[in-house]
């Protein structure tokens, strides 16, 4: 998938890139079902791009792959594509790779829905230990355009380098999050990760704060699990990582081999999940937790006294 990653990076590293130009690129690459929608927010506008990779008979479950980010560029403050673009790069490369698979006859059992947004001029916002990218639209709007009720499980891909939590280059996955519960890290996903990376799998640590919506006044490591606040489907974060904190607004920080591994992981999960060979969580254990401790879906809301955006 190195060629796909390189092609997508070349496309996105352009101050004039937008949703329609991304759709044209994807159609030329063989993606049939793709659309773009421009949405304006308080800090500018962005174009949401959605892709459907159609299965053989739609008998299997539908996987969602969301490229989560603030923006692919921070112009005019920064010239060039920023580190935060990893989610969009991986999501679009997956679309190209799976469309090529389908054209050759390797058609999945279930559909794959891919969503991200294209904004080359997003704001930079302060964050510790490294600044990261804001977005021209609020997180709830992003969820409305990227999270679909048709997604039975979701991989949320996000640059997660501005921290000291995983001090290793590559990618990591989070435990599964479902309706306010942080569940056991999926053994099936860990096995796919081990196979793809040829190394021991890495789990990115998350907290209760990270699975609550932005806007409640508490610290979030980043937006990787914001899709979990808008769905009852299980969500797993796929975090691109570094051995030292890298600002989301930094340019020249992309590692093409790391992006290739993260993309290959998502494609392999799509193959396994849609054919019923990969579980994001243990359904009976989840039901047991809810019966013992009750629902935690209130953690998907802003709560009673949300003080303002974080």
C-alpha cells in the first residue's frame, strides 16, 4: 500500500485540495460510491468525503473507517501538510486499496463505509504537551457527517503523537469503547495487529475523560474516540504514534512506512470483520456488565453542567 499512501499524500499536500478534487481522485482510482459535502462552521469550512465499498451480497456486517482529524493543513500559519492529516491519509488509502481489491475479484462479504474531511486551512489550538489542530466545525457536526447508523463497528484513525503515553513509532490501538464502557482490548484485533506489524501489538491507554464529548471542560488526549460519543456501535481507535511528542500542527512529520502499516491493519480488519472472523468485543460480557452496573451511556453526553469547549 506504499503507492496508495504516496499518491494520497501527494493529493492532500496542496493548499487548493477540496472534497470534489478528492472525489475525482478516488473515482479515477476505481472507487464507485463516493460523495462530498461542504459544511461551514464558526472557524471556516471543510468538505466531508464519504465512501462505500460495496460487498458481494451485503450478508456480512458493515465496518466503518473514520479518518479523524482537525485539518490536513494549518494555512496560513503553517505551509504544507500537517501531522494531523494521518487519519485522512489512512482512510483514503484504504478506500483506494479496497476498490482495487474489488476490481480484481476480492470482494468483501460486508460493506465498508469510509469517512473523513478535507480542510487545508484549519486552526492551531494550544494543548499539552504539544499543540494540535482544531477544526472549522464542532465535534458534534463532525460526528453527524462521519458516523453512520449503518456502521456495525468503527475504526477511528487519528494522529496521536502529541503525548508521552506511547513512546514508539508506528501505530497502536485502543481498548474497545461501547456506550460509555471501556472494554477489554479485542484479542482478534491484537492478533491482526501482530501479523501486520510483525511485532508485538501496542495498546494505547485511554481514560474516562477521553471517551466523553469535547465541550465538557475536561482534558482529552485527542479526538480519536469522539466517534464513540455518537453511536452504540463498538469503536476502536487506531493511533499513529511517535517516540517523542510531535505537534499535530507540525509539518514534515509523516512517516510513510508507519502509515502503510496502519492502513494495512484497517484493510485486514475489514476483511476479517465483514466475514465474521473478528469480534470487537464480547457481547455476553458486555451484557453482563450492564446487568451488574447499569448503562453508562450518560458518558456519551455533555453531562449536566458542561462549562464550554476544551
